[in-house]
């Protein structure tokens, strides 16, 4: 039986931020399967116009899952996704890793999850402007993606680095294969 990775989606989620990682995790040769989670089970439309019916809602998600992915989008800035917090709390309490990219990292900052660990985000200034209760600026690292204490954070231009950190964390493939995959997707066929 494959282990479930829960990806939180909502109207206007940044679909490209999850594209690399979901396609890697959902591959037939992995131990994982990607399932979507939302505040309810109504169809959600991504920024790119993809219409998705969530597999789970915050009221019926499985208590056994391998990772929670929080994808970016403007709804985080508008406080429309705050009802995901009990699921994040559950994951943290049960040592289930949480990965947050772009504006989802601001949510993690606002709620104190990044105060005492190394992390990244869009910029420190932006994070502070979007997360007034954030106290972790000393731990902010100007890096595309950072993994520390079962939490992975990335900025909105780092969907590939986000995917790399997650695949390394979950040991999806040998490190050499992950590095080759990353280089191929970053540089393409003709770059050196």
C-alpha cells in the first residue's frame, strides 16, 4: 500500500509550485501517492485554471500520512486558509513533516512554526510584512529552499528546489539520481 502525501489546495493555489514534486512522488516506482486536501470537498480552481475535486477535507483527512504540502497562492495573504491550522498542528505534534512554499511559508511564520528553525521564504522583509507575529528573523536564510526540523520552506521561485528538498528528505531515490534529476530540470538539454 502506498503512503499518502497530502497536498493542500484551494481556489487560486499556485499549481506550478507543486508540479515537480507531485509528479515525482506520484510515480509508479515510488512508495507514495499524492492526495489532495482542502477546507471542504467543493471543486477548487488553481491559478492555471485546473479544476480539482479534493480527495479529503479538513474534517475527514486520514490520520496516517507521510507529509503535508502547503502550496502558495494569494488566499494565504487574505487569511482564507487559516482553517488548515489544525491539520498542521496534527502533523507537527505527530512528527509528520510539513513543506510550505511561497505564501504558505508566511502562514507557517505567522503561526510560530518557523521561529526556532532555519527557514526560507520569498524575502525576509516580505515575510515580516505578511506575518506580524513572526519572531524567527534570525533564522531566515536567503536560500531557495531550506529543510530543518521536519519543516521544508521555499520561496515562490523555487518549485524545483522545493521538490529536491522533499525528495531528499523522503529518500525517494538515491541522492545521485535526485541530483541528476535536479540538474536536468534546472539546466535542460543544452546548458552546461
